């Protein structure tokens, strides 16, 4: 058996093994007729095509062996295997070197297997798969951004860096974030001071004890007695103060999935900046700040990346720089990423700060005397508690018609001259009667409303 016969037998055995092996590509056949133009031949990557010629050939060649591989099975049959995506040319020569035909070979990604895997991983998603040049084109409407990312990741396995994404995401892709900032400040301050005065007949006066300043809320009592030519006076002062402050803000903000939204309810504080002898002004924001980026991951599952802060001006801790008084800032902020479903809430931050201070001032040695030593001491006690909670609630929202929306000013109309001067009305009568604005106009806001603190 000659070497040529051995090569043909090996190629025939390879073709039979490829066709019989389960899960592997099966070969297809292309017939080449002498004298007729051959249409371009598409070959999936890692799949085989059998090319048959109506006349015997003596030589075959492939322009780029890295794209496709060939072997002759007989003088009329060629086995063609796609290796890498791309285009090349198969040349078939007959006796005496005459050209039988040139076949344009287009090796494409194996989208048949890709389609099967796509249906297994993302069942029910109407994703269309096509080939373009040497890449994959995906189109259709998927149910969520997460499924779109998974389809693209799978396509990259079959055509790295050659995937065109024409898919769109269906469903609701706008998120409204409702954030509640609640802060409570509680302070308690108590002080007790005493002063003992001694006055002799010569008019000299001595003071023993001390005084601790406190709140103007308090009482003072003076006790005096005479002992011969000596006058004794005792001043007792007790101070106590209590305070509660509550801060609450509820910003609502809507953003498209994947886009950042910003919110600031407060103001900007001017800060002088010295730049090489030139003084300029920069503005620092303060108040309630909110930055968030929502992403609708799958269905009604929402991924939230957000930054929230509550800040206020602190005049007690300011500094003097270059003749300017610059106030400090009290700032509480959080940065986090959470996932929640439509309508669910998260308490993303909580701060409980408890400050405690006490001080005692006394006359040396005399303040250490049991019982009577209290007359020569002054003490103060201060406790401040601050509690801050931030709660977020996410909703999937869709646009609506403008007439169903209402503004706070819809039920208020400017008064006419007769309403103001003749009847003393600060608001005009009438207003919208239909839609959301009409519903607001019919509401009665008499009595207490808003946030009430008992």
C-alpha cells in the first residue's frame, strides 16, 4: 500500500469517526461542477464539509491553513474542516494544472451549539442569534438586565471580542427611591454650686466655694446668719435643663436603571480658599444629600448603590483663618450597596451616639470634709444622645399622564382684588375639578396636619 493510499484511508476513518461520534459535528457535502461559479461556502467552526468534484482533480490548496484544514479522500472528494473564524479560499486544480474552481470558505462560530446552550441557561428568552463576518450578533428583548449580561457572557465564550449586542431589556426599568432620614437629639444638663461668704466687723469679706455655669433655668437660695461680729452667708444654686430636637426628611427620587440620581435639600456654605495669595470662595453643600444608582437585576429585584449624608453647620467648632471665621460641619454619612425587591425596605444605617460629661470643682481640703464638704463643692452633669436612622424603600415605576398628578399648589389660587380687600381672603376661590389636581382641591386641610411631636 502506497503512502497516498494510507493517507486516504486515514482521512476516511477520521470522517467516519466524526460522523458517528455523538455530540460532534456531522459532515455536509458540497458538489462542485466544472465551468460553473461556486457560491461561498459557510463552515461552522470545528465542523466538517465534504467537497465533491464532478471531474478528477490532481491538486488542492487552501490559502490560510489556520482558518480551515483540508485533506483529499479521493481524486474527486475533499474533506474540509473549519478551525478558526475567518475567510479563506479553496483552490482545486485538474490535470495539467488547469483551474477547476475557487471556493470562498467562510468559517463562522458554531452558533448551533451556542443556541442550544443559550436555551438551556436562559429558557423562554426570545433571543435571536446570527453570524456577521466572523462574529455573533444577538438581538431580541430579554426580561432583565441580569439575563442580558448572562447571554453576552456566554456569547463571549464562542466569539471572544466579536459579539454585537442588539438586545434590549423589557419590563419596568425606572426605580423610585423613598428615603427616610430620622434623627433625634436629647440633652440633659444639671449643675449644683455653692458659695460661702464670711464678713467681719472690719468689712473684710471672704468667699469659699465656687460656681459652675449652666442653663438660665434654675433656682438660687441665700441663707445668712450672724455670730457676734461675724456675718455668714451661704448661696446655693441649682440648675437643670432638658431638650429634645427631632429632624425628619423624606426625599423621593426616580432614576432609570443604571443611571445615577442626586438629591440635596439644604444649601451651600461659602468657604474662602487662599490660592497663592488670591482668595477665592468654594461652596460646601450641607443638609440632606442622596446619591444612588439603581439597577433592575431580574424581574422586580433591584440592586441599589447609594451614598446618603446628613450634615449641618457647627458654629461652636469654627476656626479663624486670615481674618475669616470658618464654621465647622457636623456630618453623618453612609455608603452601601443592597438588593431588595419592589416595595421592600431596608434600614441601611443607624447611629446611636451617647456623650457623657461631669465635672466637680471644690476648695482644696475643705471640699473633702464629710457632709459639710458639699458646701465647698460645685458639680455639673451633662448627657447628650443622638440617634440617626436611614430607611430606604424602592419601587418600580412607570410614567403616567400629567393630569393625574397633583401639586401642593393646585388647590391654592391667588386672590382677586375683591377677595383680598373686601372679604379679607388670602386665597382665591375655585380651582380644578377633575383629575388628581381636582382631588387635591377637594381635600380639607383644616386642623392639625404634618409631623407632630408630643
